[in-house]
C-alpha cells in the first residue's frame, strides 16, 4: 500500500509522540517536497520512514494552489501519480 501524507497528520502525530504509528502501519509514508519544507522548521529531524518525493506535474500543483496550500496541493498530485 502506498501512503501519501500532507503536513497536518504528521505534525499532529509528532506533537503527541506516536509518529511511529505510521511506520508500524505502513512502513513508509511518501511526502512531497513542500510537506518536507513545512515540517522542517518545527521538526528538524524527520522520521526515517518519511520518504520525500518530487512532484512531477507542476501545472496541476499550480491549479490546485488556488484553493489549497502548496503542501496539500503537492500531496494530492503525488498521490495521483
């Protein structure tokens, strides 16, 4: 199973410490670069099960940014690869 996440789920779990729950359930969670960039100021060391992947369809990201923030837009596009 491929799992893609945006920032809010990971941040919430890291604040209460059970971020390993994602690792136990899925072993690997894909995040786009924008999500990584949103996480790093608050969490300078990210869990190793988070794998950052670039988004290939920049035009779709720009279309979605009119309604979503960049992390959410990139996560949606990454999930639809």
